[in-house]
């Protein structure tokens, strides 16, 4: 068993903007997190689209949780972004940890092939390069 929740996907009625991200395919997602203290309630699904991670994003010194695919920090050649969907659980422990529905950053956009460093770095490599400056 892992720490996490089984959450529901909430989509916009005006259509999919995820560019066929995880929430395009899945109504229920298994979310895990190293940052947040989640209960131990499930085992990972064999389908990689059903497993996502909740991380903390800090853009303007106001950290907030986002839900991302498991390869968020390793994938290169583009960037994940908010695709318009949210995740939420009716489990009361979820609302005790998070203030509301969580944005899902599962829309992937490739960078143009002629772009090079630093745009083709992983999210982790970009952050480390930024911190060195």
C-alpha cells in the first residue's frame, strides 16, 4: 500500500484542453505525494495514466498543490501545463489537507526542434540551473 487518494477527475463541459493528457482518458486517478501527508489507501495501478503525483508549485511565493504525471520531472523536449481539469475527492481527509480542487498539469506541449538549452532540460534541471544563477 502507498500513501495517496483515489480522486475524481472534473472536466470542463466545453471540451478537452489536455492534448490527450492523463485526465483525458481517466475518470479516477490514483494520486501520491511525498510533500503532503496522505493516508495509505491504495496500490499503484498497472496503467500509468491512472497514477499521478501531487507536488507543490511556488511561482509567486504563494505555494499551491498541483497534480502532475509521474514523469513530470524527467520528461524533456517540452513542458507540462494546466489542461483545464481538476481532481477532487469526497474523502474528508482530502479536504483537510487541500483547500479545494487541485489543478491538473497534464497537458504536454513539445518545444520547437530548433530550440535548445535550457528549454530541452527536465523540470528538475531547469530548477537547478535557475538556483545556480
